[in-house]
C-alpha cells in the first residue's frame, strides 16, 4: 500500500479537519440565520396582531361615539330629543327638560354608555359627585 504514505495520511487528516471545520461553521451560521429569520417573522406577526387589535378598538370607540350622539333618536330614550344638547366631553348631553314647551323645569346631565364600557371613567365620576353634592352654579359673563 504505497499510497498510504505519511504525507498522504497527513493530507487526508488535514482535509478531514477542514471539512469538519467548514461543517461546524456552516451549521452555526445557518442556525444564527434561522434564529434571525424566526425573530423577524415573530415580530412581523406580533405587529400584525397589534395593528388588528388597535383597529378593532378604534372601530368600537367610533361606534360608541356615533351611538352616543344618536341616542336621543332611539326608541326608549327617556327624554324629548328637542330638549337635549350634545356636549361630548366630559358629559354626553345636558337635557333642559321642558325646553320645547318653553318651560324648563329641570337641568339633567346625561351620560350615555354603550357596548362594553358601562362604567364611568374617573372624570365622569368626579362630575357626577360634584352634581350630586350640589356644587353647581349659575354664572353670567358680559362682553
């Protein structure tokens, strides 16, 4: 076996070592690339879910705003729609009971709730508390 000389064996060992080295480097580079690609796909999917959630929330808020303004026109609304004035923030309506008959007998602060948001926010609670405590007054401003 003349072809198995020490130089040939050394050359084969060097070639085998180089093949193993390139294989290890290739596996590491491939794994790193795979992790980067997986992270990018995960981020893209996460962003897509966030955008969908925000759009859904935005639609719900817009639907609530429209339904609040349309409330006086809906069946079962407890006041004369002509007596209602839309304010929007911090309360939805001020109802001047009897205004259409030119005999205002009561002023009512009305908050309309729709959908899942049935609870008053902090500002609405503070306004309710001020009204219920009688901290309401009349002011005239002359120009």
